[in-house]
C-alpha cells in the first residue's frame, strides 16, 4: 500500500444531528453535522418529517392557496 495516499482516520469522530442526538463513530472527518439520524428518521420513528431546505414547501402552499382562491 502506498504511503500518504489515504486520508487520516479519526477513531472518535463526533456526529451531531439536528434533533440533538450525538454519536461517536470512526470517520475521515473529526466532526460532522447531519439533518436526520436513526432517532428522528421517519422509517425508524413512524412519524412524518418534512425537510424544507429551500422554502419549497412554503412556495407550494402559497401557490395552492392562490389556486383555491381563483375557483
């Protein structure tokens, strides 16, 4: 195996989720922030969670309201 071609590996990397959960795992980055984890993912919780990163849901709701008013 060639030397100095692989990234540094962090045994105790910290992962922080938007829901507040924190994990310690092995990774090539020492710290990461994620939006969804096993504690808040809909598949595991059974609850629906909408992620609106660009305001698309709000835009859709405004267009829907306009369409209802025109009828």
